[in-house]
């Protein structure tokens, strides 16, 4: 079976590796001139890391990544701990795989390095596709074309495959604006920040930060409500002074991180309604192309990795039945992805509560049970996306 994957990001590359391992003839077509990812940090929880480890990537993940000890959620002003849940050795022992923090570029490079070079085609911007019976033909801006038995759109939140297959889709601006920054460790050593995922929650905003790039950099993301910036690009430069002003009165660690930004990038957070369906004939979607989600569950990349593992397992279990495999792929993956889309949207509200009765209820609940405790997060981390016997 010949498979064309449009998009050489984390979802497309990991899907290619799963499909190649299954013995399928896979080629990846990426519009950029090289394999890589813009942006900064990314969290790979056990539900995704177990899949990458099976692909033989553990040494590369260990070298490039950081293993956090905990998720530490705190108040915005006085730094009081609301919840500190383990994600280190205890989580690895419980779920059989580690939790990693990585730079997005590092993860893309190690995935790209594992795909045979002859199967990676950069500089291929999709301009058209056509289904001809049991074949799909993709046409590229450079004049090239590719014919396959199955085409997978792993081309992200602005998916061209989705547009060509299902028509244009209008994103909804959430009102949230985010700034990101990568801070060299030497600039913030004096802050004594634990190797953990930190989330400071406050009125109309929150700040997440954690170590990446083998501990050489701190990834920082600052999100606020009521923003006026509406561009969804990850490459628009922001103003550090503006970020600092928006976090006036926040804890000295938060302000110290922002002050240490060498530069910052700004983007508007948009939401999208769940798609009614992900597949049409022999074309399907994967990752942000079909289930983009706000970053408040840190599961965007992990879910795209799960998609690829499930797709490969189903195509193996149902040889020759591409339409049937795609129907089962959607039936298995869509409810889980939708649940995480909804949980991410709900966290946007929870993280940004003003001090008062609702905030007090949230804090009490987190102290008693903890939404990130092992008992409460097990449904997410224990899932094995490569196990599809229950739907075959």
C-alpha cells in the first residue's frame, strides 16, 4: 500500500514512522525547505512517549528532553501551591513510560532523522488533490505530483488537505492572546526554578514554564484574556515590555522570567468546532488538521502521535480495506480527541478565574483530589493508541 503524508511536522513524521514500521510504502511531503518546527516547548506525556519509545527513539528523547519531577500549579500573586502532582518516576512506574519536556524543533529533528531521507520530500506545497477510484493524486506547486492508495493530511491547523476536501473553515478567536519566550538557563539560575511543569493561575491569565533543550533553556508561555491581537501566526514578534505590563503584580518569579526574555513572539488563540468527519474516500486527516485544541491540556502533539499509531495499527489489522480502516480510525480517535478539546477549553476558564467564590471552589477541589493526580489523569496517560483489537 502506498501512502502519501502531507505535512512533515511532529504528527506527520511520527505517523510515517508508525506506518513504515508496519511495512507500508510511505512518503512525506513538506512545504517548507527543511524539516523542523517553529515554536518552543512541547510536552510528551506517557500516552505518547510509549509510542515513540517503541519506534526506537528513547535514546534520542533522553538526550534532547528533560524529565520533569512534577506539575506544580500555584497562585498568581503569593505563589501558594494549589496542587503539586508527580510526573517523574512515580508516573513512569505507574504508566510504563516517562514524561518528557522538549523543544519542538528538537523533537521534529529526531523524528525526521529516523525517517529514511529518500522518503522525505521538502519544498512540496500542496495545491490540489483528486480521487480517482482507488487512487489519490496530489499536485504540488513545484509541478510535481504523487499518486497513492491513501493520502493523510497532517498539515496542521491551517490544513490545505482539509480545505481541499471539506471546504474552507473559519476559526473563532477566543479572546486569548499568548506570548512565548525561550530563556537561556544562565539568565535565570538565580531564580532556582525546579525541574517541573509550572502553571501560575490568576485573574484573566496564566503562565506556564518548564525546562527544555536538555535543561539549557526555559520555555515560557504567557496567556491573557481580552487581547486585541488577532493573528494566529507563531512568528509575529511581540514586545517584552507589554508582556511585563500585563503581568503587573504577579509573583517575582513570573516577572523575573518575563524580564529575562531575549525576545518574545505573540499569537492569538483560536478555537474550531469539531469536524463532523475526518475522512472522505481515501483521504483522511490527522492531528491539528482535524482536532486542533487550545494548549491548556498540553496534548496537541501527543494526540497527533496517537493518531498515527492508531492509523498504522488499523491498516495492518484490516489489510486492503482502506475505507473500512478509516471509518474505524475516526470512530476510535474522534471521541478521545473531542474530549480533550473540551477539557482544554474548560481549563481556559479554570485557569483564569478572578479571586472570589469560584476561584476558592477551584482551589479547594485541587487541594482535595487534584485534577493532575495519578488517579484522575490515568484515563489519559494509560491509553495505548496502538491497541485496536476492541474495534476490529
